[in-house]
C-alpha cells in the first residue's frame, strides 16, 4: 500500500498568472492554505511567490508547508512564444530545486485555435505534421531541462482549451516522448471536461503517474459551457469546477486505484476559480480538505 499526502495550489485562490492585479498576496495564500489543513502547496505561476529561496523558504517553514511542485502554464504550441516558455521552464525548475520540490508540470496553455472547442473533441482543430513535430521538440526540451539539469520529475498535464486536451492527443504525446523523461499528471476535472474517464486513464498509465491533481466538475455547468461554447475562464467564473464531492469526479475510485498500485506521494487540490469571483477560496479549501478526509485521505 502507498501513502498519499494532500496539498493545494495557488490556482484555487484564482492565481493563474503572476502579474494579474486581482491576485491575493502570496503570503495570504500560504496562510489560508495552512489554515485549511494542508501541509503542502504548489509554487503557482513563477513570479507569484518570491523567487528568492531565502524569503520563501522561511515563509513555508513558519506555516508548516512543504513546496510540492510547480506548473509551467505557457503557450508551448506557439513557436513565436518559445522564449516565454523557456523562461517559465528554467525559472520554475530553479525555484523548485532550491526548495527540494520534486514535481514540474508542463501545461500547454489556452490557444485561440482551441478555446472555442473546449469539451468538443470531434470539432477540435489539430496541428499539422510540422507543427506537431516542432511542438513535441519543444516539450522534450522542457522535459530535459527539468529532468536532466535540475533532477525533477517532469509531467505533462492535459488541460482544456490547449492542444493537449483530448484523449487521442494526450496518448499521442505520451507515445512520442520517452517515459523516463516525461511522466503524466492527470487532472480529474480536466479529464472529465475533455470527455474521458480519469480512473480508466490513470489505471492504463499508472506506471507513468508520479503526481495527481484533484478537481471536480459540475456536469450541468459543463454541459451548458460546451453547448454555448463558453470560454475556459468564463466557465471557471460560472463555477464549472465545483467543490470536491459535488460533481462527477469519482475520487474514492481514484484513491482506491492509487493505493492499490502502491502510489506514494502528493495529490494536490486545484479548484480553478475567478480571482474576482464571489467564492471564498479558504472556505472552499477547507470544505475540500474535509471531504478528502471523509473518503479516507489522512
């Protein structure tokens, strides 16, 4: 049997981009994460939390928090923004390594070509052969930076409205890159948004799963968002990602599967929300922590 630790992430406080003026202060996110009962937190977009480890390290320690990992949410699909992707990759890797954090998560960020077809796999535009080859090359380079230069576990994270979203393209990327170089971070909510079962997916790739994001999704809001072609951030503002246990994600089944497979490590709550919304992130974080305890997570 494995052992699972539960963390949270700044995106649960609406922090998607480091320079968003609506972001709460970084220290408040740490305070509220710890107050809600979590012992680990992600970095968030690099630049949101202090990049000086002599500032962030003591702040984490004072609150009994461990830095788990960090997400590089950048436009890997866009060759004209490769320098931006490299910047995010290198700075995130350096920040994680400085704190002994293990997990670097790569996410192809939202593309205008894909945003209208979130949740609609049959309509989604695909890259052409040259675009795909270049994309795979960029992801491979980012994986090598994290894994070989900084000793991190680097994972790909499927995400609504990017080019790694639906099951066929996720599987295609997994086949294209060496499992020793690139792991996978399944996100239960994004799998369901894309129309595939996270439990089946995790079971199929269990040897490649080193980190998991917990998210739940409201099936009624999802159906409306798909029907109305709602943008991803607008869907977040409409509450598509509900509190854990209130939607269609079968987290008890995910827990059983991970423990039966001997999984040891972190699972992190990521409840993307609108930073200017009317929800209380700390209240949601507390409710989510209580739910996870109810279904057997310590």
